C-alpha cells in the first residue's frame, strides 16, 4: 500500500507534529509548589548556620539541613514518577535558554560558595547563612525563567525553528 | 539519501503519540492520552502496535498503590520518527520547488 501523502497532506502532518510537540512542551512545564522554594531556602540557611556556628547547635542545624535535603529529594523522586519529563535535547537545544541556564547556575553557585568569602572579611555575622538565604532568593527568582523558557521552546517548535 | 516514510507511524494518532514522546524522556499514560485526545483503549491499541514495532517501550509500575504506565521512545523509534519527519519535509520541499507552484 502506498502511503505517500500529497504535499498538502505532508504539510498538514508536519503542522500536526509541531502543534503536538509545542503542546507537550507547554504542558510538561509545571513549577514546583511555592513551599518547595521555601524548603530549599531553609536548607541553605540551616546548612549555612551550621557552618557559621561550629558548635553543637551548628551540628544540629546541619543535620536539619540534610534532613530537609533528603525530604526534597524524596518528594522530587515521587513527582518524577507521576509526571512526564521533558527530553533534555528539547530543553537545551536553544542557545538562548542554554546561556541563561548556565549563567544562572554559575551566579547561584558563586553566591553560595563565594558569598561567605566576600562577607566574612567585612565582619558580617553569619556569612554562610546569609549567602544561603541569598541563594534561596535567587532560586525563587528563577521561577519566571522556567515559564519563559517553556513558552520560548513551544513558540520555537510551532514556528518550525526547533 | 532519501528519507523513508514509515507505515507503522504514518496513521495520525500514532504520529501524534510519536511526536509527543519525541519531546519527552518518558511520559505517563494519562498525559499521553489527554494530550493526544484519545480514549484509553485507543491509546493502548496504538501503544501496543508501536511497542511491537520496537519503537516504544512501555513500562508498568506503581506510584503508592496506584498502578501506572509510562511510555518512552526507543532509539530505533527516535530514528524512525526522525526519518519519517524528514521524508515529509522532503515531500513539502520538493513541491515548493516545482516551478508551477512557485509564486
């Protein structure tokens, strides 16, 4: 049986593919619940306090931080089981999105690891905890970036750019 | 080399399923069903046909006590889909280059 479509049918099929993929990318993006960002901020601050205090309290804060992290990992694993996951080739084949992701990750790591070295010589108390708080706030700022990258990917797919 | 149309993924529903899965590492049954807009039985039927062709891997498991099914494209499924899309593009491209169709 010959399945060769006419050019119009082929064009319709390609449009259907692009529409399906754009919808899929749009629907696949679901930001985590608002409290997950607070929990992660709590981890960074708690772990930072543990570094700053260096006492029994410090150990306790670090332990709480690790407990929070384990809880977040478990919740993420559960969510991974019920959600669809976007292919990394679709996430990262846009140079603009890639640049923003790399830039933002670098900035976050710089604040997390470089912040205490910058704050401590200035005599700022709790430099690790403050850097942890700043890191948590940066992650909250990343929420609109997730929406933006999802919308951009969908638009690129529908226009045939991707 | 001319790309080949694939009879297994040519029907519109299967093409939609393959297109959706091409964007995903893995997608659950409900997401595919709702996105493609088909019933459970239609998705099961086409999913099984794609699995039999070696294009889709179907994984069954549980989340809590609820049974779930996940779909993912196999490497040969990705190749077949890419080849099918390329063949469609070639058909459209050839038509666009015909002098009588050019503006």
